[in-house]
C-alpha cells in the first residue's frame, strides 16, 4: 500500500522565492505543498532591510541580471514585475516608502510581508510543512514526470518539483544535500 501523499506541485524552500512560487501555483488551481527545514517560513525576509524588508526595487530591469539566457529575465519580468508586487502590498494595506535608487521598504516590520505571502498561500490552498527535512528525491517512473520524496514527515509524490533553497550549489560539495 502506497502511503505517499499526492500533490501537483511540491516546493522545497520557504523563503521569498519558494513562497511566491507556491502561492502562484496554488492560486492557479494546483494542489501545492511547501516544505521547509526551519521552524517557520520567511526567516530571511524578517531580517531583510534591517527588519523593514526591502521588498522590491523600482529600477528592476533585465539588464541588471546576469544570466546564460538573457531572454529569461525579460520573460520573467514581463510576467511579474515590481508593479505587480507593489499592487499585492497595497491590496494588503501595507504602508511603504521609497529610499534611494527606487528601493521600497515597509514602513512597519518585515513580518507584514511574510504575513502577506502566507495569506496569499492560504488563499491558494497551499499546505505548508515546517521542520521538514527532505531525505531523498527520486524519479517515480522513468519517462514520467513524477517524483517521490522521502522526508522526516513521511512520503510525498508530485508531478512538479521546485527547489527554491537559496544560493548556488557547488556540484563538488554534496555535503548533506546529496539528493540534489
């Protein structure tokens, strides 16, 4: 008997990128699970901008990004740019101000941005599991787009897997990330 829980999308990593990915997929009708090893999601958001969260920059342009595929940045920014996130901040009634060079910061605390992201995840039906360590990832059936994950909280299966755990991984340093 298969005791795995099934999801359309599993996102590993509860930072800003993982939360945005999860809420977007959830609000598009996908069954989404977000996994993070920490006690709570958004920990780095809470300390960003000295606790006031530099949540976007008005000067975001594809030319400011380095990529092997420069067209990717153009495509991504045309689909969701700074003005889209500003609209989300305004929808949630979060006051903000502009600092130098178009940097936008919360007037209050960074927790407001974390709460915004969590509320948008809730609206999308995203399930969030914290204190969850991914122990193993493997393709389910060769030729199928399915993955099986084994975690300290049990087994999961998904057709789409997003790893949003932060910075680049050195392929020579497999450390405790041998499943990547």
